[in-house]
C-alpha cells in the first residue's frame, strides 16, 4: 500500500509537470503577434510583446472542477443560496465592511473552538459539528460585516443552512441554541416570530429560526448593552432573511449533481485558482464558481459601494476563481465598473500599469482584503468584461514576481475568448 501511495504521488506530480510544460510551450508557440485579441473602440491596444504570461494560460481553459466528495457537488447549491442570503448593510447601512463570507459544509474548517490554532477562522463553535453531521447539512452560505469601528461596534452575521427536511432543520436550529448554554445566558423576546434568541451581556446576541428545510442563524452586536435594542436588531435580522427566502426553492437532492458548474462559460475565461504554491490564495477552490450579482456582492469589501457599481454597470454574472470576472452591459459600463472597483481608499496607493496594458487600473491596499488576504489588485477590461486579479504581498511587503504574469494571462484569456 505504501508503494502504491508513493506511485500515485509520483504520477500526480508528473502530471502537474507535464501540464505546466504544455501550457508554457503553448504560450511560447503562439507568440505575441499571433494572439487574435484586438482593442475595441474605446479600448487602448495592448503592447502584446510586453505581455508575459509565464506558466499561466494565454487562452480560455475549460473549467473542470474536481468533484471527489458529495460536498464538492453541493457547493453549487451553496453558491446559489448566496443569492437569497440577506445582506447586513441592507439591515443597517453602517454595517458595510466585510469580515468574512464562505460556503458551508460539515468540514472542521467551519466548526472549531477559538483556542484551536487550526480553527481560528471557523465561524461556528466546535460543539455544532456533531449537530450538522447528525442532521446531514447539505449546503450553506455565510456572511458577516461590521461598521469598522472600535468604540461603537456594530456587527451582523447571517448564515443559511439547508438540511434534508424541515424536521432536520428544526433539530439543528434547536441543537445550536442549546449548545450555547453559558453562565448568564438568557432569552431575548422576539414578538410575532417563531424564533429563539438569547444573549449573555445584552450587547451581543444570536437568533435561530427555521423556514422549510432551511435553518437561519443570526448574530448581532450593538454599541451598548440594551436588551430591547438588541431584540429589535435580532428581529430585523431575521425579518430580512425571511423576506429573501420567499423566492428560494431548494433544488431537489437528486438534481443537484446535474446543476451546471459553468452555464455561461464565464469560468473558461477566468484565471484558474492555482498553478503553483507561489500563488497563495486564501479564497480557496471551494469558493470558486459562478455567482449571481446578489450572491457576488457578499464577497465585496464594501457592499454599499459595490451594489451601486453593479447596478450602474448592469452586472448580470460573476465568476470567482484565481481571478474575478464580471460580465457587464457593454464596454462603457465595463470601464465604469473598473473605476469603481479600483477606486483608492484613503491610504491605498495607485500602482503603475503592468507592462503592455495601458488600460489597466491597479492598487496596493493599505489593509489586505479580508477573505483572500490580497494586498495588490489590478483590474483589466476587454469588451463587456472586467477582470480583477489579486496578489498576496510578499514577506517584505512587495508584490510577487508572478503578479504581472497573472494579469497578462487574465487579459489574454479574455481577449482570446472570441
């Protein structure tokens, strides 16, 4: 068995080497002058000889996700559920700054104690893990945002979990509430709604409810301890989520494997997640896929600004993988979205364009993006498409050498998409 495992690892490594060598050979064989992409009216022609894609693709790549486990398939349903997850900034316009967003499954990365060095980013306590396993969690979506204030903290978390039946969803919601037993924990009255809400100090609390096969989990923090105000906030969180669920119809379990992973071919035009370990990406392949505009908004740093930009640009589809590709209304809308997505914050720095791409717009963020931890962003436009490429800063704070290659690769993929 040991020899078999070693052979499999050797064979997998050889396959990666062969694939990378093929990609490089293909890019070299193409030559800059043979790439058919050309500037459209309103676009500045790139300087193709200066675009170096390195080991990355220079043309669209078929999206072929690795579905080794049932939860890999169920993530398609989780991403669909993001469309129907309430957005915190719609509940309180101050709560706009992204803290975290992810699809949910029964892995330990989602359920861990705060003192667990491997679970510091897990959104839920480890005591919930046997509950979701026993009740067979199928899919889920999670978002939390805050008001970026230390003195007057506001925080809203929402999670939507799908189970096989309403009975399982009810058992899970009750199990979550019961597992939080702690000294001083008391109920918070929620008038007119079938829900369980509780708090320890009346400045933060949680609420649990069920809607069909869905369990709803909400958490809120308010600036000062006030049981009445906390109750109103938790009630508003639940009401916002129930309103969203009015339009959500669960995909039958037997039909989930038939859901298209890339129905419009947008992921073909999107940079794959990784080619080597130098491109660390905390977004992770588990989150990669197609999102509706409403679903994609949950991953934006500032939801209010992004919502306005999406609407103005007519964004109708978003692909997230090794880069993010937005499909807009037209070329003019694409340039408008590019400007909005790379508008520098107070302490951000505007960077020079990568070689050969005069229309690019790039930033170095003062604070890394919360989910992917990228400090460098570059947005390129081709036709109605906008692509945003990110890079994690090196230990020294500088950009990785592969960043410009990945930007060039993503532009080439768009230009050669036909």
